[in-house]
């Protein structure tokens, strides 16, 4: 399986997701500012993966800051990383976790404190892989044998430390011997479906068919699709789900056609501070992502553009939320709390 992100002596190494599938190039971020830029520019993306990247960025920052100025600088390092992308709550979850470890080990000698911060970031990475495999086990039983699974965006190994959430469910179902193939929405405008999901599934030899986003309704109506499985960037206390733009349309069309719509996400994606999805901040990205494809303009110069990177799917469209602790169903306000413990 592809290595999305790793801690090395040279820095934080990530596969550059802006270049896939044309090129498999690994970049090394040598400072926390470089990690922040990699998250902002989507060299690394996907909610759990950016959480791991932020944790490693903080560890890098702590490594490189002289002991005398560390207390003053630590807040700035965390703020820089927190300011990269607003929607995926895993980013803030990972930063909070690193802050707690920093605070509770502040009395250690500087070298030991640094080692402790690196160890925590590496632990977050390894835990994420184990969590995704557990999500896969819980989700695999829900996937109907002999049918097509529709997914949107990339919630795979590339979007996590490894294995993936939605693609983890698919991987686990295939490993359990189910005969399934995958329809991947191309996921305009950043093309995570065509560039990343199809590439990733091809690496594993899982049959993947690329469709444009506006074909999803057509195929959902035809009866060939057994279920939809997507990831999430943030899930409110009531089970409303923020995920890649276009997810909401797929969810509505799935319900209209009585096709189960599953969301696969770790517990760290739940945000109990937000009562409903209306409170989830939605990232707005550059107009050029919509007006250009690979640097080539596809709209007249000066075209007005909206580019929300995520949308919110109300909980009534969600059949179940698959976590590492089990599967939550409506009413989500109770079932999610119970699973989170
Ligand atoms: O803008 P992106 O590519 O970071 O958006 C990613 C998604 O929307 C994923 O579906 C989500 O983060 C879950 S990844 C396991």
C-alpha cells in the first residue's frame, strides 16, 4: 500500500498528491512552515492525513526551536498549522492532542521533550492505520456481494495514514471475498476521484470505473449500485456530515433510489461541540481550481466563481456511520455519543 506520510530524519516525507497520477513524487518538508504549506496546497489532503501531517509539523517545529524561545514559539507553530484548512476537524483534534502532550511533558529536559513529541506524532500515524482497519472490519459486512460500490472524492490510503476509511471498507470487503467493483466519481474541481481513488484502487487490483459527477444519479437509478460509501471531514453531534463538495447530491439521489448511503470515519471526525452541520465551517478555495484544468483555462477570463470545497449532508440521508468502535444508526445524537464513549 502507498506510504502517504512518514517521519524521517530528513523531515516529513509525503507523496505529492497534486502530481498523482502523472508522477509518483515524494516531497520532504523540513520545517513546520513547509508542512503547513503542503496541507494548504493539498500536497497532502484528506481529514485524517492532514491531522497526522499537523502532528508531525508540530514535532518538527519543537525540534527546531531553541529551548529558550520554545514556550513563546509553540503557540505560533500550532496556530500556523491550524490556519491551513478549516473544515476537517481531525486537524484540530491532532493539534489539541499534541498541545496536551507538550503541556504535560514541559518539565522534561529539552531533548526528551522533543523525542516525546516525535513519538506522539508517530503514534497518531500508526493508530490511524489501525483505526482504519477496524472501520474496514465493521463496514465490510454492510457491503452487498456482487454489486458496485459508489464512492465520492478520495477517502483512501492517500487521505489517511494508510488503508483508508471508505476505501478501507471496500478493501476489507474484497479481502473477505466479496465480489465488488467500485464506481469513482471524478470529484470536480480537484479531481480526487479520478486522480487519486482510481489510481489507489488500481495499485491494489480492485476494479474501478471512473464516472463524472453528473453521472452518479443515472447509475443510482439503474439498480447496479449496491451502496454508497464516503468519508467525512467533520460530523456534527446530530450526525450531519461535512464531506467533499458533491456528497450531498449523491446522498439525496441514493435515498431517492433506496440505496444505502454509508459514511466511514474515525471517532476523531466527530465534533460534539457542534449540534448540527449548519455550524461546520466550509472552506472556500481559489477560483482557479474551477476555471482552469491543469493550468488551462476552461472559462472566459473574469468569470465569477464559487468554490466551496465541502458540503453538508443532513443526517436523514445517512443510513449509517461506520467508526472503529462500531456502526451508528439513527437517532445519531444517541448512537454517536454511545460509540464515542
Ligand atoms: O479536500 P480534500 O481532498 O482534503 O477532501 C477530502 C474529503 O472530503 C474526504 O472524503 C475526507 O477528508 C475523508 S478522508 C478519509
